[in-house]
């Protein structure tokens, strides 16, 4: 791999932005402001060079597999196209949030096996460093063999504890943000004969490709497993600890929930749903993840705390793409324009902090010796930024070629 010198860009370094040149060779950053020394020059004057994104939770790949309800695309084709979307949006490291659920269809264990096997074959052809977040529904004991298989593999995954079963069955009088601890007894379940219950099941049924009535019958049967869930959770958490993989808990609504999963080794709170959980997580030194779409749009679509507010209060460490890959860059633009924090500080949310939380110490910053995971941006003042080039371990993962010269952009508001 020949050396390249990205010359004259405004570079996001630790705590500052400086005009500099960055040399990359053999997949690594080998120097800042060194001599050309035979390297191929990438002209970057007026552009912004930043660490490429580390996405700890992205499930937009599901829309590639099922772009419309009931329309299924071959998994290998979907994942190859997803890889292009990732690098086109500046994402060099991606944890696909692979939901492993008891429901049939898109989020079934059967589909999970298809994705795992496809990734095993496709990884040599993928540009992004593509890993899995095992987004395990805790009522789904059928997923244990798949989880064990992935934990034993070479591509270090993460494990997220999800309990959407209790969320779906939560009594209508209780907001989801106030959902009790998963294992509390008695749990406030909505009456199964309530007409609103069947209506609520319709969206899930479309994704699972069954009728709403069949889905409702299935979740009633799954609810009968509830007594077995705590032992399953402890067993899976023990396997994850043995494999030394990072663990997260998803949609915590009570500090008791966060404390339970923290005790099992899950030191990342993913998408907390109430301020009390943010505060409990921060007091305990846990990492806190929110969705970049929340920050990009200016609020949560579920009515959970807003990302911008939490960032300003020091209650958010990481932004993840969630359901929309362009949101990581879009969040940087919105938060910078709103002056929530200086841009180098904001960039930690999408690069350095997620890399550290996932135990990836070789990326997330621009410094000599680290992986050359970089994104070169065109960011005219007052306009949306766009990735011009993305490097993944020094490889050209994405390049947008322009037919005509464009004016050099002014500096974005910092």
C-alpha cells in the first residue's frame, strides 16, 4: 500500500482544529505535517479532515434486507450495499445491531444465522470494519447457540440486552419512559383482550410477516417464559464476560434496571429513557449512548430526553447512527450550528468515545501510530457537510469525484 499525504486540510486533532497535512502508510497514520517524501498527494485545502466514525449501534441494514414489509432481499446483496452506505457516510467501524428475537421474520434467529454466515463469507470483500452487536431479546432462549458461535469468533462483537417483550405488553396507563424494572413482580401487563392490544401488535406483525392475531397469540405464549429469563440473562452475561466483549443494556427506564445490568458487566447504557437513568449511569461511571437521529432532528421521536440537552449537561458520551447512517454526520452539523459544544469535543461522541467503549484503542483519533480511519469532508458554511473521501485502515473506502471545480468552502461554525 503506497503512502498518501492528505495535504492542507483543517484537521480535527485532540481538543483543537489545525491546518495540517496527514501522512498515511500501510494502514496507519505515520505523521502530522511531515515531508511528502514520495507520498501520493491528496489536495485537501479548505476541506475538513476528521477521524472516521465508529458506530456502536446501527440497524439501518434491516431496510436493505426488507425495504418494504414482506419484501425480502438476498442477505449478501443487502450487506454489500450497506457497506457502501457506511463508507459513503464516513463510517469506518460499524456494529450492526442484529436483533435476535423470538418473533419470526426479519428479526428472527433464523434470519440472524443468515446474516452471521453471510458476514463470515463477505468480510474479505467489505470495506468497513463490520462487526455485530448481538442485540439479544432476553425472552429468546433460541438465540443462545448463535450468541455462543459469534462470541467464539475472531471479530469481537458486543452484546446488548433488550427486553422489548415487557415494553410491548406494558399497560396502556403507564408511559414507556416509566416502564418498571423488567423483572418486577407483579408486572403491569395490558389486558390481552383489550382491542388496543391487537392494534398495537399490527406493526410488529407486518415486520414478522404474520397476522396481528397470530402475533398476539405468540407473544402471550412467550410471556409464559418470564420466570426463566433471569437465569438466561445471567448465563449469557457470563459467556460475554468470559469472551471479554463489551456489554450494553437497551432502553433502561429505571435506575434499578441500569444497576442490574451493570452488576452483570454491562457498563454502557444505550438509549436511556428517563433522566433518572442518565444520572444513575453518570454517577456510576457508565458510558451513555444516544441516537444521532435524535441529535440531528432536535429531539427523540419517542419522547425520550433530547440528545442535545444531554450532551450539554455532560450526560451523553456516544452518538450512534441507530436507524439512519447519515445521522452521525448530520448530528455533528446540527450540534455545531447550535453551538452545543466545540466541534472537536462533539467529534469525540462519534469517534474517540465509541472506540474506547468498544475496546478499540487503535482508532477514533488522528495521531501517529493509529489506524488510518479518516473522513475528508466538504463543509461550506451554512450548508450540510458531505463526505468526499473515507479511508478505512488506509484503504480508499469511498471517494466522490467531482466533474467541475467548486469554490473552496468557508470554515463551518465551531
